[in-house]
C-alpha cells in the first residue's frame, strides 16, 4: 500500500526574498523577510517539493514589496523548488477601473511562465471597480488569484464585511475565475456563528455550517488556501465538521505554508494536523493526496 505521507507536497502559498542582506527589519521585532534558501530548508523538513512563490507589490503589503521580477529571479535560481505567480496592484498603470492589464499579464504568463496572480493585498474593497477590473483581466488570461481578506482599512488586504458579500459579488460576476481564499476573515467564515468580534482572529469551538461552504457550493471558482494559522485553526477546531468539509470540497482545498520569517512555525502544525487526520481516518488517503499535491497540480496545470 502506498505511504501517502511520503508524497512530496506543493506549497500553494510561498514568499521569499532573493536579497536578504538588503531587506530591512519589519514590525519592530527585528525580523526580516525570509530568503529563498531559508524557505527551501523548511521545505526539506516538511517534505515539500515546490512552493508557489507569490510577489507582494501593494504598498500595504506589510513589508518592503517583492516584485514579480525578483520572484522570477528566485525561480530561475531554484527551478526545482519554486513555481512563479505574478502580481499587479489594481491601482497600477492609471489607477482607474479601465486600466489595461492584458499586456503585462500576458508577458508574465507567456514570457516568464507565471501560473497565477497573488498574493493580492491592496487595501481596497473586494469589489472595488479597480479590483473588479483586475479580476476580469485574470479571468481572461486564465490566471487563478490568491487573495488576502481583511475586515477594515487599517491593514493590508481586500476589505469585506461579515458574510463576505463583496467576495460573493466577484465570484458571481467572474464565474470562470479561480479565487483562492486566505486569511483570518476568510477562514472564520467557516462557521455561521462568526461575528465582527471573532472574524479577525482564531475563533474556537464547534462549527456551524457557514458562509465558506455556502460559497463553495454556489461558486465553483472558489478555492481554499490552508496557509497560515487561519487555515490550520479552521481545520483543527472541530474535527467532525472538518471531516465532512474535506469530503465535500476535497477538490478545492490546497495545502499552504505562508512562511514570511524564519520564526514561523504554523506550517509544521498544519502538516502534523493533516497527518493526524489521515491516521485517525478523519480524511481519506485519496483526499490527503488531493490537498497536499494533486489539487495544485490540476489547478496550475503543472
């Protein structure tokens, strides 16, 4: 029988800098952005073959921006360990809802080999006309998009209210676009008892079938990115619900890490959680394989 734990994983959500020696500390803690080589060292410990490298180009991206070009440099240096996503700020070129992104997206996809766009962190409403415009361009180019959602305008990421009405509007308008949901305000919507007080953190307790399941059932373009603590929390708070959620949506849930600094440990907890679920029979070997590898291969046409 195949040992599915030995299957090499694909990290759907990676970040790294090619030039750590030039990167300033961020958030006052003395940390800097993780290097490609440091990320690879984590990958070797976690059994990860490749990571989807995501630039951060918005001014609100929390750290010094990392460009598509820098990420391409890393991919070319480590082609066996990274896959390229491109990124474009919705306000780029003209800062208007009719900016033409077709040329730059075509260049990134056809010349540089980008498999998607992300992480989209511009602090705009999720249905802002400029975001809508970028979503439309990505849909035309068949580029999936990783989004970071936030509850307000004091951080980085697309802003949406409780219940994710703006994200739903975009899913409905762009049915062919694949959107990978990520962050605390996204994953907290796994339970219907989510509130404005809990949506920005890591709510605990039993899960009542919530907005994420509703959106997944109604819109085939929505995918779930398990990276960061938010994804791990959603998978661990109610194992009985997780078993049902994974069984129903196993084709659209993807393993991810979201390392940003060498102090990050959440990907180890996620890996341990998934392996325990596998051992306990909470998720099947087939669905485990889908989550840690097969879904990424299919989505990105690897």
